[in-house]
């Protein structure tokens, strides 16, 4: 069996542990400081748990010794320390971070990787699958013009003025709403403000909005720099959400008091398992000398996995990182150094036993009626 350590036993971590443990090919050791969270993994096949503080480098190195890989389902704030411990222990490293600075640290550490050791951050949905899908479409063009990436994790039955429910990490959500966003505009790499660039579109008869958020583009801007005129990533929400968030972040200045913003959101915005993930990529350019456009649009709904209800964000995030680990284990990905999401073959990802969840819980959707 492939012996891996999974750090973080929250909602996403538990989903990762169950997917890998039930596969029969992984021996999973889950580490966390929350014993109650670890107890929820009792009975998962091929899975053991241990109490570990990821901020303790000595404890981390001891836990990682002799393993094949470490998977971080922890906050971006502790991932640099986990990545350094992985480097020292000689094990491969995978994470879900949307944080740009954390990814840059991981890239630097990957330069020192041993033979057979990889560092692959951003393995979830966005960043993650969205870059795989966008790059796949881009490869079908002789010359690119624009690549637009849009993702939303949305309540299926929205209520309240925000029309939103918490479905994943509040820290990650605030990070996306408050940090600068990387884009390519008129051939130049720029940083633009979050919550700006508002646009509206309709899909399957539902009206949405999209706006700049940080991190979702991953490293795709590096891979396509010099090849594309415009490239951007925006988060999708139901109409009206962005204005209310901008009021909180900018006018009330809670973007600089993030602990207060987190407390407000977690005590006022309920979580839900009844959600839907919307993934929408649009690429324009020249094919056979003709200016053309292609799109990939999909919805992944919450559903039952291993006899229990999982949210769509659990399904897509856990499936994304499990597919990355699995493709590396089977030799489909590079064997050493830093791996970008866009290096993953789109068809191989969807054919993978974990990546298939991006089709298995989805439904065909009609093309967007507008994106402007």
C-alpha cells in the first residue's frame, strides 16, 4: 500500500481520508490536534489517526519519516512549515492552498527536492481543476486570445441578503475576498483588486455574477504568459452578493480586521451540505485560421458518498487532491520537483477513479447566455 500522512481532519480532510482509505491502495495516517475530529474517522478502512500539532516541526518530521507523501488539508498559514518538514523527510507534498505567497514558498522548496519527491500545491477545485480544464481548452488553439475561468460553490437553496451559505474554510474565503488577484491583461501580468471586475451571466436560466478573487488562477498565468492576451479568474455568486461583501470588506474596513470578519460570518451565515459547484471556462482564439470560442461548463451537486451526505465542495475538493496523489502514484505525473495543476492531463484526470466525481455527480448544463 501507498503510505501517506493526511494532516487535517475537518470536513475536507475526512472526505480525503475516506476516498483514499476505501480505495484499498492507501494506508492513511490522519493527524490533527482535535481528538473529536479524529474520532469521526473511526471505522474508515486502512486509516489510523494520531494527535499531532503541525506547528511542531520535530513532531512533523517524526510523523513523516518513511512515508511516501503528506497531504495537507490544513489552513494555508501552516502549510509552509508542513512543506519544509516534507522536504527534510524526503516525502512528496500535496496541498489545497489558494494562498499565493504559500504557493511561492512551495515552489522555492521544490528546487531542493530529492529524486522521486514532488511538491504539488493547489490540488482542489480553484485553484486546481479549473486550471486543468482551462489549459485543456487552451491547447486546442493555434493562437490564444482570452481565457476566462469562473467557479462558484453555491448554496442550492439560497436565503438571506447574501444568498450564500458557508461551505468551506472561512479563512480561505476571506483570503480570496481580500488579497490581490493575478491576471494577464493585454499581454501583461498584473495584480488587480479583489471584488472588482463585476460581470453578470445566466446559466440554465439562473442569473449569476462573477468578480475578481485571489488565488483561483493558480500558476496558469505563468504557464500561459506570452501566449494569451487576457487571462483571469473570477468567483461566481448569486446576484447581489458582491455588493454586500464589498460593504463589509471595504467600507467597514473588515478586510484589515479579518478575525472580526471571520467571527461575523461564522455566527451569522449558516453552513450547508446542500450546495452546488459551478465550473465555467471560456477560451477564445484562432483555430484553423478562424477566430473561435470553446467552453466547458459543468455543475456538480451534493450527494451521497459511502452512505453519508457530502457537500459538492467536499466532493470536488477531496476528489481533486486524491486524483493528483493517485496520478502521481501511478506514474502519470512528473516524478520529481514542482508540479503545476495545468501539467495534469484533462482526460486522465476525468478517467481517474477520484477525478470521475467531476462527472459522476454532475449534470449537463446549457451554454451561458452572456458573460460581460
